[in-house]
C-alpha cells in the first residue's frame, strides 16, 4: 500500500505549494517541480513507488497534448505572412538555443532539447494569458495565436526527430515521419467516418462518454507505441480530430479536470526523478550558463517578434509586444526531457539543472511580460529611439 502513502504525500505537498503560488498570483508549474525535487531523489527521498508516480505522470503528458489538440485549428495556414512569421520564430530562436547548447558543452541531443526549450512557448498558457489580460483586442493577438499554432505543429515534428535520434536511426527520420503522418490520417478519417456513431455516445449522461474518451486516447496511444510512434503526437492529433465532433464539446470540462490532475503529477514526477547536486546550482559556470540561456530566450523572442511585427503589422512596437507575449515558459523542455529519460538515456546534470532553473525563472518572467506586454513594448521603443538618436548624433 506504499503507493497510497506516496499519493497522499504528492497531493498534499502540491496542494500546499499550489495554494501559495495562487496567493502570490504566480504560475503553479514551478512549485510542482520543486515539490518533486524536495520529496524525490535529489531531496529527502520520501517516495517509494517511483515507477507508479512516473506512470501517472506520463498519462498527464498524453492528456496535455490531447487537450492542446482540441484547441488546435489548421485554418489560416495559407494566409499571407503567417508562414513567414512561423518560420522566423523557429529560425531565430531554435538556432540561438542550439548554438548556446554547443557553446556550453552539451551533446547534440542535449543541445536539441535546449533549443526546443528556447523556441517553444506554451500555446495553452499564452492564449490563456491573452484572454485573462484582455489582450485579444490588440492587433497582434491573431498573430500571437497563429505563432502558437505553428509551434504546436513544430513540436510534433521535433518530437519525431528527437525520438528517431534517440533510437540511433537518423536515416529512419523520413520513415518515422511517414508512419506518423499515415497514422494521423488514419485517425482523422476514422473519427470523421465514425462521428455519426460516436456522437450520440458523447451525449449520454452515464459513464459511457468518459470511458469512450479514455478508450480512444489510450487505444491510439497503445497503437502508436506498437508502431514506434510518439504517443504524445498521436494524442495531439486525436484531440484535433475529436474537436470536430460537436457533441464532444460538452465533455470538455471533464477532460480538462482529468488533464489538470495528471499534469500536476507529471511535473511532480519530473522533479522527483531528477538527480543532481544542489551545489551545482551555485557554481559560477552554471550561473553564467543560466544567465546566458534566459537572456538569449528573451532577446530571441523580442528579435523574432520585431521582425514579424515589422513585416505583418508595419510596426516595430507591435512586434515587441508579440515578443513579450510569446516569451517561453520552458515547460515543454520538461516534456522533451521526459521523452528522453523514458527511452533510458541519461541526461547531464548541467542540462537537468538548467531546465529546472529555467522553468522556474521563465515562468515568473513570462507571466510579467504577458501581463505588461504593452508597457514592455513602449519601454523598449523608448530605449531603441534613444539609441538611434545618440548614434545619429555621433555620426553627424
């Protein structure tokens, strides 16, 4: 019955720290990771059934991607400027993150994970922040939403590439992409073809709708596993396919509740399994690497946002607001690390420590930028205009 004691510890600790984060009006993700660190292998080592907690955490990742898929929309991909925006965001930030990873001595795989952390924001958090902070009326809101859609697409591709690299089969990347694409098409066609049969099932008032949802999620995830395809990718596109079934929307609240519970356990389990020495966090090399990573993440988003704003909206200040709103939170680097660890591959203490500190600090900074993006944009424009004036004076 040790797993019951573990679950009691997990839920009670996360509840206490979650209440503290809500009281301080901060995002809860970092505190759940901290809870895992405190109770896990790098802390007091109070968890006995690690495998069970990890297993619950993996369900959280699958449900997270399923939920993001529900909110995903393919419309607008071909509209003018949007492809430029997505490619600019990826090119600037992924390249910068990958370069930094190599400079600080990470392996190619670890640099790939770091680059993904710098590039990927968080569609769920960013879009929620736009709504909560009443930013949807701003001209750049549609651009920000599109960038999140593009990042979701790229996340699926990055996961395929990462799992192929981890399997030492670079030559198999095209095959993996093809198998993944075929499975996605199969799911979409199947759900559309069976919608007339499953739609009435979602309208029932008993346990059948919930059983059907989880049967679909776990069934297709199991099929993906058997075909050596990433389960989280399939969960994402299954959510996208089910979003077209009208009767399913009435169950959205229930699926979100399940997702929130298991996702909390996932972030806890991530901190729980990490093994690093706290002395690493105070070393000069680590602090310099962390400072460089955070600075690069913020400046990269502002740089790509400025290019996008100038091209799509004809306004540098608008682009700077785009950069503020899309500042990465780092939680998808946790997902990518979990994929790597799940394949039995070790990760350097430097990378795991960087990811933990990065998620905690960027969550706070990103929340501030999301709330005060307009002020940040104006302040940066003042700095840019002042610099332009001084340069002009020097040249004249």
